[in-house]
C-alpha cells in the first residue's frame, strides 16, 4: 500500500502554479522546485508534506527533465502539498521579461544612494533595491548564457 | 410660448450636450474594458490569499495573534472608496450612505477617504477624516494600495484603532454593482474550516508567517477593492451616459417636432393673411358707401 502510493508520487511531478495580481502567470509541471524563502532556500520534491511559507526576494528555480528554468520572484506566499506548489507573489518575472539595462542602472543608482545617505528607512529600501536588481541581473544573464550553450 | 428662435437655440444646446455625453460614454466604455481586465487579474490571487488568511485563523495559536484577536473596540477605521468625478448615477451616493449607516451604529470612527466625492460628503457631515487620497491616477493605484495597507497596519499595531472596515462597490456585471462594507481587521475566520488540515505546517513559524502574509493580503485586498470600485464606477457611468444620450435624442426629436409645427403654423398664418388681404383687394376694396 505504502509502496503503491510512493510509486504513484514518483511517477507524478509537482504542479507549479504562480499567481500574480495580473492573473495566473505560470502553470507547469516540474521535478523539483527551489525557492528563496525569508529564511533561506527551500526545495520541494513530489510528495512534500503540506506547508505554507513566505518568500523573500530571490531566484525561483524550476527543474524539469534535467532542464533548469529560473524566475525572479519578489516576496509572496507559498502553499505546498504533496502534488502541487502554489505561489502567490506580487512580482514574478521570466528572464525574457527582465530589462537587463534597467536592472543594472537600478543597481548602480541604489548602490550610489547607499554610499550617500545614512537615514535608516531610506537605507533599507535602497538595500531592497540592490537585492532585487542583483536577482534580476543574475536571472537574466544566466538565461543568455543558456541560450548561447544551446546554440553551440 | 417660446419663439422659433428659442427652440432652435435649445436644439443646438441639447445636441452639443449630446455630443459630450456620447464622448463620455465612449471613454468610460474603453476604461471599463481596461478596469475589468485588471479586476479579473487580481481576483484569483485575492481569493486564494483570503482563503489562506482565513485558514490560518482556524489554528488555535493564531487566535492570540494581534491580526486575529478580537479586542475591545474604541476606535474604528473606515476606508471608503469613492470616485473623483461625478456623472456616474447613484454610484457614489450608494456607497457613501451605506458607509454612513454602518458608522451610525455607535462606532467611534476614523475615516480614510479615497476619491474627492466622498471627501466632500463626509467633510460636510463633520466626520473624522484622518487621511484622504484624491486624484488617484490609474497607474498609481497599485503602489497607492501598498502604502495604504502599510498605513492601516501601522495604526492598527499602534492601537489607534481596534478594527478596520472597508467600504467599496462590488462589481457583479455591467448592470449590477453592490455597495459592501467588510471587516478587514481583525480577520474574520469563523465557519471557514472547510479545508480540514490539522497537520498543516507553517514556516518558519506561525507568527512570522502571519506577520509576512497579512501585509501582502491587505495590499491585495485593497487593490482588489479599488479595482472593484473603479470597474463599478466606469460601468455605472457608461450605463448612465447611455441613458442620458437616449434622453438627449428624445428631447431633440420633441423639439424638432415643436419647431416644425411652429414653422408650419407661421407659414399657414402668413398664407391666410395673404389670401385674406387678396380677397379683400379682389372685391374692390372696402365698401365706399
């Protein structure tokens, strides 16, 4: 009985749904999903126990059939059960949606701001800006490298 | 009796008003399409977050958390969503009177107003408006909702208010929109134990999950409520402008009839005058004898 259930789960994949304020952003199958939570990375395989947690700013990695996809996800709530992962986030960007030049500019501006200002609240929001820009840059540049290796 | 010139003037006036009405009708119908798209995007996310928030509330430990705990109510915060512009039928009045009625149940209210119509209305009634958001541009709503959510949380946590209500207009379809007053905080979680999951875990722990989840939930809730209201406003304006356009056409038709009759009467009178005087002339003028 136990074996049957596990084999069922093994054959199955996790269904990942990402919902944003603009509607369902992404819905696909995956072997494994790794996300950045407030307290560190959190990986989910099929058959995970039901859990709810909150996301930080970071990269969401979707691994399916040996292929890895990356998304930039900033904040949000995740609900996990044994067959599905539901992410509710305000911002979830695919690599092709990221404006790399803008991200680089944002990073420079925020970093310059940090050097100038010392006001605590402003400092924090600049920190968030830098972090988000870095995530965007990484997601977006990796995407380009992947493209390159596929061609070559 | 108005003269022909007056009637003609009136026809001109009404038809220029009709043109404005038609333009407004068109503007609001395109805006309605946009607003509906926004609303349909946010609704699923809001629904799920609401479910999560309510589900958390069924946990024993959550009931002690400030966002769920029922406290003795001294001050009540209302967020009232109205529009900046008029000409949308009873849309503003409905939501304002609903909110006012709710307040009059012995609440000690503090009000956050969105939209200048509501601001004037509650200002006139000497209500305690602590903050107002006027001239909301469509593009700024999303971030506006975020900062509003922060403000609500701040005053809630600082114990300035013990409960928070939101008054908005729920959009059902183009012809039906219902004014609603809902409680935002503390979160109502009674009777929502449909998803029976006692074994459910929360990471890192329940308290920090709530602390992180609630601001997001409120942000989405406010954004959704605004989208609902905004869509209702556009729909209401479109329907009303449609009716006004029809009225204008009717008035123009009536006036044109009246004008034509007047013109006919004037012509008839002139003819009869001519005929009468011609008859007299033919008889050889008035009797000399």
